[in-house]
C-alpha cells in the first residue's frame, strides 16, 4: 500500500519538468500545507535526469495559494560545479506562477565536523503523550506529534514562542529528503503561541538546509525526530521563525528558517 | 563625494534589468564580497519600476565566482499581491549564470509586535577597540569592526563559533536596505574560528529577512550595529551560520542564514 505522503508527493514527467497534484490529506486552511509542496519540489529535483548529489539547500517562496488539482513545476539546472549543483524552479497552475525558488544539491565529503548547538534536554518520545493538532488542521493528521512544550492546546498569550516536540510521519515512514523537507515546515505559525489564538497567517518564504547525509537518513529510519521552533521578531505584519530537526540519535539533520505573514485583528 | 559603497552598488538600467560592476574595494579571496553583490541586488530590486513596498526577504545563491568587470541582473516580477510582491532574479556575465535568487517585498502594517530573543549583553561600541580584519581581506576595510568576541585574531581551535561585534560602514553611512543586506554577509566563515585557521570557504546560499521598517532604518542613521553570528552544524564539507543584526537602540533589524562550503585540509 502506498503511504499517503508518497501519494501526495507523486510526480509525472512533463515537458520541462513534472506535474504534481494537491492531495486532500494535506489540506491547510487556504491551499495545501506548504511542507508537502516543498517535499514535492525536492522529489522533483531528485528525479531530474541531470541531478547530481543530494539536497543541501532549498528556498521556496509561496506567492499565491495553490488551488486544488494539478500543478506544474519547471526546473532549470543553472550550473553544475564539481561539488555542487544550482537549480531554480517555478510552480505554475496555468494562470500564472504560484511559487518559485532555488535549490542547491551537494556532494558530501568526509571532513572535520561538529555540531555546536546542544540537543535539547528532553525525555524519550515515549515519555510524552501524543497531542494532535486541532481537528480542523487536516495535514497535521499525517504527523504523530508528542509535545514537550508549545502545543496548540493554547491557553492565552505567552512570552515564549518555542515549541519542542517529537514527531514523525503517521503512519511511520523511513525518512528521506522530501519527508525531511516537509517536516521542516510542520511547525505551525509561532504567532499563535504568542497571541494565544489562531490568526490568519501564512509562510511567505521557507529555507531549509539539509545537514543529513544519506547514511544519517538511513540511520534515522522511521524513528521519531525532535523538532524545536522559535520566532525571533514579530512586527509590522511579519515574523521569522527558525527551527532545528534532530534525529533521535542526536544528529542535527536540518535547520530551517521562514518568514511568515500574519494579520492581527487585536492590534 | 560618493561613498565607496554607493560606487560599488551603482547600477545602470539595461533591457530587462540592470548592469553593475565589481569594485576593487570590495574584493574577496575569489571574486567580490558576497555582501556587496546582495546589496546591489537589493538596490536593483528597489529601482525596478514596478517595485512596491520594501525588502522583506532575500535569498541569493552564489553559483560561480563573479569575474572582475560588469555583470547583469535580470529581474522578473513574479506576482504582486495586496501586501507583498515576489521577485526572481538571475545574474549573468555573458557566458552563463553566476548567481540567482528570489526576493519578497512587503508593505509594513501596524500590528502587535515583539522581539523574543534578547539583545546580547555587551557594552557600548566605544568600550571596544577597533579590531580590523586581516590586511588581505580587502572588502572588510569598508567596515569599522569592534569585536566583543570572536575576531579574526585567531589563536588555535576553539569550541565556539560565535562572533559578537559592533560594526558599521567605514566611513560611516546612513543605513538603508542595501547596506543592511551587505552587513548580513559581513560575518566571515564560522569554520575559521572552530578550526583556528583560514580554510577555503565560500557562501553557497544566503537568506536575509529584513525586519527593519524604513522608520527604524532612519532611527539607526549611521550609528553602530550589533551583529552576532554562529554556526549550528559543520560537516561533510558544509556548514550553516545564522546571525542577527541589531540597531544600537535594541531594534532587531535583520536575521540572516547562510550555508557555506569549506575544504578542510586537516581532515
């Protein structure tokens, strides 16, 4: 049986790129969950006949909501260097671009390495109960989420926008680059926690750096990931949020940043 | 007299975009300092006849070194929404693309706001002596840098990649979006501090979120900015670094992230 994630990220080759389809299981408030779109882009780049190496960096700008149905991604291989490869891409639904972005693939070499930031001090995933997102957030039903702090059980305004949680695909699925890309967008808008309520909000631009080597992805398998997300500055209708995604074994698999639009009717 | 920064970021309109020129004062080891390229892109976007609002997000991917001489930027206005505008751009030097990226401009509205991360605990800029970058880093001569920690006076390997410094254009120049973009790339590769030596290293992709409103830029004027930069994970020939740029008055003006390539001959 095909995993719902693979159904949602499925591609067919067309002239100059690939065609994808929105999937009802990954619906968001307006249009699809941005993470599944990012994941599908990563899958398309990996499926490109000239692709070399593995995803290193992805930036996707969400210019307009994607409508239900098919969407097309056009990929340009901008430049292939010895150890990295640069792409640009454009997502179109017939009447104009709805998203665009850039990506870099890289060849991973053995070098000195270190992880400078500390793995958060938390218990094992099994120590925390599953706390789902609210019923109306359709896409989140595809993730098993066990919050240490900062769930969507919001009880008024708070000073911290931090969420720390164990999460993985539901049902569990071996981690790959598309799934990792999707998970880097699985942290709901930080402004909900700060304001203690839901607000109209949407990602404008998402950037993810893939630190995980293919070996590290294989080591992770379908186990829980630890995610931690935080906002730095909120104001003038926009905020940034950054997050880290760790493997259960302590490997920092991805770091991610996004800038988000919000409306604040209370202001 | 024209400030050297304005000389370096100068543009002339050409069909479909603008022409810029590398400037010897902003030379880096190979090609120009990435910050001045990013700054010139921001200036070009602002000069675009259809531009609306102010810079909110910029991602620039450096695909190949820019050669000395002219370079051309082609700008596409992908979509203009009510409160934001999406751009893509391509930098070309005649024989192929050397850089590409995306940008979002936004209209800033009055909303609830908060800065969640703390301004670093440091003294006034005048409390720290000016510590320049090494003589051979040409571009850095255009910045006055007063380090609190993490200067390039490197004394062996260390566990922290953090630099905290007061800095501003030299000679001092009123802050604008292009100058702010440039400063978000003025943090040398974090791997130098960790390894205690210079290594071949270069930015692959830089993303900057502009939190500053035009009013906040004006409030900053030509005063010192506080910058703090850090790497999260180093490995497989790549690392990420993120930085915050604060106004002297405590306003968080920009947050920025980049992924950097490095070679480590010691490994």
